[in-house]
């Protein structure tokens, strides 16, 4: 029999619980022991864990957040912390460690492999979808829905007052969430890290679009989706720049952490369930230091070290959004 451990690390994402549930069931099926480390890598260093039995899976699939809690952990980035974590894993008799998290968590896991001889398997969990080796990450689909629904609401008030709204969505340094939120909410413009040129050229294009729309349709609302961390000096600076350029009534909205919460949508539950089962199916094989993912709906593994590689946006979606942003309105 095997002893498996799981933890959730880095930014939490809807569907992490669904994945924990899948792991509990997959371990039970194989008669593996399962423990859950608390608070990301902190629990590993402090030997803080709980046992996870079938009882703990009741009503878990639909819960946002993570019952294991997540955290950043500075100590884990230092040699002493990594050694302590490895010693604790050996002491607890853990044969395989499953890490649900983002690329930072996988970088940490790679370093742990220098000290820990057991198996390490990563499972992509982040709303940002910025992990290479999988088409989607657990939490991404729910975050798109949350952003889309929020933008729908912003549009109602924008329409009523014929205002211009700038809506900032999360994504770290990737535009997946912003692009998909923009397309699914029929936003008029999107600012993404992947094709950001300069503040001047973006402002020029936004003004051109606003003026073109107003010529044709009269005074109308205009929604700009802005990916976080793109605009130099942030959303307020963009708001000011637009207000200064003669467009009045520009309002900024930062969606913020609402995007990390909520009950996971079906696609995130399905992905979490498949990846949890697949990860446990690899326990006991000689596959290690990999991340499990799904490409074209098929389970795959890639080395943890390649998960930080750059991952392109969907080119058809990019072309479509660009054509929307260049529409000439007659
Ligand atoms: P998200 O992108 O969704 O926030 P993430 O997993 O990328 O998730 P990070 O904060 O980057 O989140 O990383 C989580 C944790 O992983 C860090 O707090 C740290 O403990 C560990 N970690 C990250 N980078 C390293 C590294 N180079 N060496 C050791 N540990 C690391």
C-alpha cells in the first residue's frame, strides 16, 4: 500500500476542493492512505496535516476555496525549509506528494525534488490559466464566468448613464482571463499583456473606437476590459489619462478577489475530477516531477520544469477580439 499526501498552494481557485475530493476517492479505491497538509508548503514544514477520509468528501465538490487552506511560504524558498519539508515527508512515510497550485508552487516542488526521493506530481490550480502543458487550469472557467457576470452588471449601469467603464480583471501576467471575459461579455476593447504596445497607442485606439461608435450610435456606453499588471501605474492612471483626453465620465472598476471565489462551474469540476484521478493513477509508477494536465481533452504529463514556459493565447480568439476592436461602425 502507498501513502499519499496532498496540499494546495499559491492563489486559491474554485475547483481545488473538487480535486481534493477526487483524490480522496481515487486513494480509497486503491487502499492508499491519504493525508492533507494544511496552508500550502507551511504545513509541510511544520508537519501540520489532517487525514482525509471519505467522510470529508461530502458536499465538497461544489465548495469554493480549499478545505486544506492555501498560503504563500517564504521558508520554502530557502534550503533549510526545503530540507525540513523533505525530512517531514520521509518521517510521515509519504510515498507521493500531490501539489495543487500554480507555476510558483511547481517551481518550489522542483526544488523539493533535490531533497525528497518520493514521487512529486503537480496539478494545475489557478484562475490565471498561465501554466504551460495543459489547455486549462482548475478555476479558470469559473473565473471567466464570474468576470463575465460582473461585466454584464457593469454594462447595465454603464448603459443607463452612457458612461465609459474600465474593468480590471485578474490574470497575473497573462491575458487568458481578460480576453475570455471580454469576448463573453461583448466588451468593446481589451488591454492585454500579450499585445500591449504603449499607453499612447492604446489610448489613441480607444478614443478612435469611442468616437466612431458615438458618431454612428450616438452617446453609448463603452466597456474596456483591462488585464491587471499591464497599465503602467495602474487603472487610476488609465482613468485619468482618458479623462484628460476630453472623454468625461470614465469610471474604473477593479473586480479583485471575487474572481477567486464561488462555487466551481461544471468545466472546473470535471477537470478537477479527471486530474485528481489521473494523478493518483500515477502513484507507484516511475513517473515523477511532472504536472498532470489535459490537452485536447486527453490526460497528459509534462515535466514540472516546463510548466513556467510561455503559453500562447488562442490565436483565433485574439484575431476575433482584434477585429472587434478595429470595427469601423460603417
Ligand atoms: P498563483 O499563480 O495562482 O498565485 P502560484 O503557485 O504561482 O499560484 P506563488 O505565490 O508564485 O503562487 O507560489 C506559491 C509558493 O510556492 C510560494 O509561496 C513558495 O512557497 C513556493 N515557491 C515559489 N517559487 C519558489 C522557488 N523558486 N523555490 C521554492 N519555493 C517556491
